[in-house]
C-alpha cells in the first residue's frame, strides 16, 4: 500500500528536520522544502501529494499564506495545514479548507490533525 505523501515547508532547519522525522516515523512519505518556489516545483512534480504542511513565515513572493492559496487553487484535493508560532492569521486570509495549527505543537497533536478524516 502506498504511503501518504506530505510536503513539509519550513524555514527553520531544526524544526523542518524534527517535524519530518515525526511524520516519517508515523509512516508518511515526507518531502522537505524551505521555500515556496521549491514547494511549488515539488507539487508540480508530485501532484499525488496529499497534505501540505507549511509555516507562515517561509520565503515566497508573499508568505506561507500565499503558498497555501495558490496550492489550494491549483491542487483542490490537497489538504493544507498552516503552522506558526506567531499570531493566528485573521479568518478569510487563508483558504477556507486549510487548518491553522499553533507552534510549538505536541507531536501527537500534529499527527492527529494530519490523520483526521474530518480534515477537509
């Protein structure tokens, strides 16, 4: 059975590595990126990616919210989790079907969000 593909976009190397390790240990196929252009190229190359987990502060033309909006538009099947240790972005600024998750997060909590069948 193929493993669920997750694209993880994070600008902090330690957070990127630790989060990727957590997801890999739980059986996910994880691709790691540090910026939006790299993430978009990965989504183009692997359109069967199921989940995008992106920090809001990644470098883009814009930020992680801009990446989430574009990804939601181009890959409607993609589940999106936005993460940040800063303030929660106002409603309406990110895709309606995206989930916002505050950092730091408990490892089990992130896994629960990624696995949730209610995740639109």
